[in-house]
C-alpha cells in the first residue's frame, strides 16, 4: 500500500495548456498571441512589400513547441492571404531553431537565403 501512495505522489507535472489564443491587427501588420501572454509573433509589412516576423516566447516555456505553434499560425495566415513571409534580418537563435525545426518544415516549404528564412508554400 505504501508503494501505491508513493506512485501517486510522483504524478507528472502538469504542462500549461498554452495555445494560440488570437490574431490581432497592429500598426502595419498583425500579431499572433499565445494564451496567458506567454508569447507572440509580430508580422509587419516591410517597405519592400513582403512580410517579416519578430517574436518573443516566455523563457519559462521555451523548448516545448509553442514557438512552432505560433509561427505555424502566422505562416498559415500569410499564405491564406497571398503574403510573402520572411524571417527578420537577424533572427535570434531561438527563432532560427523554430525556422529549422522538422515540425515546421514538414508543413511548409521554407528556404534559407543568407541569414533569412522565406516561406515558399505548403507541402
């Protein structure tokens, strides 16, 4: 009986039920938000006519796939509207990890040119 009680105490830690909560318009673009203000991807139109990403994910939840989740939603939103989407000129290491992830690349055709990533379409 003591063994069963010990097993109950070692229950898995609950992971937050974070998800993409909404897409809102901003000045010159839009923002894809995670619930509970844990992160976002800003997408802004550049003077060259394409759209560029800028993101932030709370350090407490990094490495759990939430970045891929918001980027995927932003990419789908852009492709649906015919926008050309690229990464920022100097993506962070975390953003590079998301752009290079297998999960994102199995859904979308993404090319890298120099420091930049560009979404070509859906797979």
